[in-house]
């Protein structure tokens, strides 16, 4: 059976680390608004049989957005993937323009016009109520929105920061947070709801949290696993946050240094981007508790075979 009990302090620290909009506030400021951004696997690939030969009509590459800098196509974005998505089961390329991942929807400049062109059907907000209240989404007209929180609740910032005193503490918290996607009852229930609803919804869809890297990164990993993408590509995709959000990470780091000093910036640094050890910690927990991603999806999240098949069909069909 999966582990369900952990130190309350460590769990809360992990929760704090994942909620990027609260991180700087916890260090002592009002951050996100002022800083203007805060922004292997080794289990083998799922394969439930060929569901088609893949789309010959690929959508254009995802636009690079100024106010949503970690916006990208789950199927593959950037150099080498402008024409086709990642390679999945049986050598099929993933369909682009089906699922997008993002950070908080705060479009700027020409972002909204680019988003309108994508003809989005639904945006899933994975943040807590507190995160949403601080930075509400600004969506294109007519796009449906659904709130599916992956975390139980907001946290007591002052108490939580007391548990994180070094960069190593923060790094450990980020690793623990990824384990929580496997061990946490609330987290698994949220992921089940999200994936089930995505499978049942037609049209292009987006899922996002605050920084688009932790809750969002785990969800993207699951979708890529369902499509049969290899472990190395999944990890490489996870680490793209550090490239896509490089400017906002730098801005957040500079803000922390200027406001709270070098020490605070050093402590916060691991949570501003991603490291391979974060995702790997969750994947190792999957292996320990369920053996495979397949079992985690069906036994841990309780996804039906129909849901998994529908997701794979959207990605590869």
C-alpha cells in the first residue's frame, strides 16, 4: 500500500515550495505582483495498443508568450519539434494543439491575440483558492474554466518558512512535494478528476498551476507516459521550465536578493526552477508503491481503462 503519513512540517514545507506565488510572500514581501513573475523515469512506456496512425495535420508550434512564459505544447515545443510532436508508442508522433501546459494566465501585449488563435476549449486551474485570489486568470473570451486544486489547502506561510532554512531544505521539500503526488490522498483525487475530465472534453485544453512546473510538470509527465514517450524525453521536457522561464526566474532571484539578501535568494533558488531530482523523487515513489506508472494510474489514481484509452487517442489518434 502507498505511504500516506509523513511529517506534517515537511509536508507543509513541500506545499509551500510548490505554491510559487506564496514563496516570496513567505520570505517577507508581496512578491508576485511586485516582482512581476515567479516564475529516469525508468518505468517503461505505457502501450495499450495502437489507436491510429497519428495525425498527418499537425498544429503550429505553441506560441511563446510574454506574460505566460512557461506556456507550451505537451506534445513537444521548441527546437526540433516545430513540425511534429514527440515520438510515442509504435513510433507515432504526438498530436500538437491538443493539450497545452502553462503557468498562471496573466497575458501581456500580444499574448491574448495568440491565445485566441488556439481556439481553446477549456483551461484547468490547478492552484489553491488562495493562489487564485492573489493572481486570477485572465482568459480569452468564451473559454471555459475549471478549478481542480491538486493541493488540500493554502498554508501558514510564517510557520512553513520556519521549516526551510537552507537550499538543501528547499530542495528536499521539492522532492517531497513530488512524492506527495503519489502518496497524498487529496493530490491523487485531484489528478484523477483532472485527467478524467480532460479525457471527456473535446477541443484544445490547457492545464496550469502558478509557475507551470510542479503540479503541471507532474501532469505533463503522466500524459507523455500514457502516450508512450521515452523516459529521457519526458525528463528533458520537464527541465524545459528552466529555459522557458529563464527571464522570470532571473527577475524573481534579483527581487529576492535586492529585498531580502543573498541568503534568502540562495534558499529560494531550488524552488524557482526545476531539477531532475524533483521529478525523479516522485517517479521513485511510484516504483516503490505501485511498481509502474501503469499501476499508479489505475490503482493509485483510480483511472478507468476507458479514460486512459481516450487520453492516448487524443495524443496519438
